[in-house]
């Protein structure tokens, strides 16, 4: 699963928000934040790992999850690029609208 598919699910986004706020968390602490079953959350965690949005390390019997900053940085760069493209489009639209307003004033 790619990063964007993983982010399409609201439960997965909520897991990322929890990890962003709290840092490292064992899976059991993540499970406790939801009203669905632990296996269901485990599947969401698996999808996030496959998308490389989170890292998991084993400590004894625990699975400890953290956000993968490298992948989040890649997402941030994509968002920045899209924002720049949209801003450029809005700038061009603004120029066209300004030209149209000048034409109306001259009439």
C-alpha cells in the first residue's frame, strides 16, 4: 500500500495524530485509543508500516511505534509542490480577472 492510500483512512490518520502528539507508543496504548478491536487496529498499523509512515521496533513482548519522519517529509514536499502549482494557477486567474475588469471599466 502506498502512502496516499494509507492516509485515505480516517483511523490511520488518527493513529498518526496520536503518534505525532505522544511520540513512541506501544501497540497496546494505541489500541486503547479506539473502540474497535485490537486486531482491527493491528491491521491499520500494518498498513501504516507497509506505507513506511510508521516504524516499529520490538522491545521484549512489546511493539513500539513511532512516526517515520523521512516519509512524512516526503509527504510534506509533495503538499508544498501542489500548493505552489495551485498558487501559480490562482495568480494566472487573478491576472485574467484583472484584465477583464479593466476592459469593463474602459467600456
